[in-house]
C-alpha cells in the first residue's frame, strides 16, 4: 500500500526535483553534523602559497629550465613531472619580472605557466572537462537553432 | 583488490590516473561498447500511433538533423559510459558520470514533443544539481584519504573513507543517472527513436553498477 503511494507520488516527474533537493539537503545537514572530517597528513598534491611570488598562486617552485620535485601519486608514470612547471617563455619571464599578477593569467599566454598537475599528471581529467563543455555547447546551440 | 572486482588483467597508466580492467569492469565496458556500436549502426525506430476504434494509424517521422544530433549524443553517452566503467580514479569517475548526465539530457532535448522536453528539463535540473554532491564527494575523498586512486583505496593502507563521502557520491550518481527515479525517464522514453533513448537507460544503469564497486573500496 505504501509502495503504491510512493510510486504514485514518483510517477509525476515534477515531484522529482523537490524530492532530490530534499534528499541533498538532508545529506548536507548530515555532512555538517559529521564534521570535522580529518584531513590526511600527506595531501595528494602538496603546494605552498607564496604571496610574494609573481606567479602566485600557480607557482610550484623551481628556477626556469630545471626539474622541481612535485608530489604525485605515481612518480614512475610521470617522469617529466616538474619540468613543465618551471618553463616560462621569454615573454612570460619578462612579464613575471615586472608584474605581480602573472599567476592570475594562467590561460592567457601560451607557453607560460602550465599547472603540471592539471595538464600532465592528471591530463585525462583535463580532456574530459572540455568534452563536457563541448557537449553542453552542442546541446545549447542545437536548441537555439531549433527555436529560431 | 581481488575481493571486489577481481584481479586487474591490465592497467593502463595516464600519469596519476590508472585505467584498469578487472572481470567486473571489463564486462560493463564491453556492454557499453557493444551498445554504442549498435547505436552507430542502427536506424531509429519509427513509432506508430494507432487510433482506437478505427483503422487509422500514423507513423512519426524523424527528421534527419534531429536523428544525427541524437546519434551524436548517444555515441558521446556511450563513450562516457565506457570511460566511467574502466577508470580507476575517483575524480575521473565523477567527471564521466557528469558527462553521462548531460548527454542523457541531450539525447532527448532534440525531440519536438513538449511533454518529452518538459521531462528532460526536470531531469536536467536534477543532473545539474547532482554535480554538487558528486564533486563534493571527490573532494572529501581526496582530503580525507590523500589519494584519488581506486587501486590505492582498495589496498586498505589508507585511512578509511568517511561514510558521508560515499553517501554524497551515491546521491550524485543517483541524480546524474536518475537510477531509482525512472518515472521522469519513462516520460522521456515517449520520445521516438528507440536505440537512442535506450542509451539513457543503459548508461545510468551502468554508472549505478560501477558506483556500487566504488563505494565498497576503502
């Protein structure tokens, strides 16, 4: 009897959004009540923020054209990890010497600072993320053209 | 590792992200692969409406550009499902799951029926909001265990994963795949074009089967 009622409620698809929102809200409340969650002592990709660095917050250290040690899960799978981070094009180096805000322009200058973790050791994620964006734009553009 | 999905036959390394093939994941992977090939090869079914009490019947026409778009979305959905089946990384899994959710919306968004579009819209809202617990769960996994690799989690040397992270992951997958809420999907299935709409159902079933394995790790 109760199952019949539940399925009758669920068969109206407009009830599903509030139901899901309610479930999420309950879970978030539970998550807050279960705090604190202890941090692991050795974080996966350790990083220190140096506010005085011109490459802040993407500075992972090391002089240009050298290989710095980067904390990764499987170092044997990423033998070149640490080289890309230290690489700056001459133009980027010129900018880095003169402005405090180069680190905020991570995507604006090719050959500039590339976050090693994003583009090398976790490259598959970086491929999937733009794919999701591509799919979303494809849907949006299809619908837009259909409406027109 | 051997107790959950079996011993991996093969591990493919993408830096820190390992893709592994165990008997469990390879079965799900092959299922998604076969269905994707079927979607590529098959032509959409054409629904027939029969008027009761008479001999009249009509066949619904599917326009070519609509069919092409839905096939593209179905193939993308199949690829995302395949990725979610074999990935050995929690964050990568959540990304593929989010992609399955958005392609499911895309498969039915091209249909002209307002009823189907309304159901797809409601489903899209759920899929959108489900990304918060989904990626939140991945963040809690990384923060509390110090690793995102499922192989490391399965070894048992890391601290236990908080139960709330697992709960968030499951509700995120439920939202993306709509697994227990098939009412909205049933409305979406009124859309003509059989192999494509079945892809919605199959992909959500597959990601749900995979998340069962994921929450049992660590």
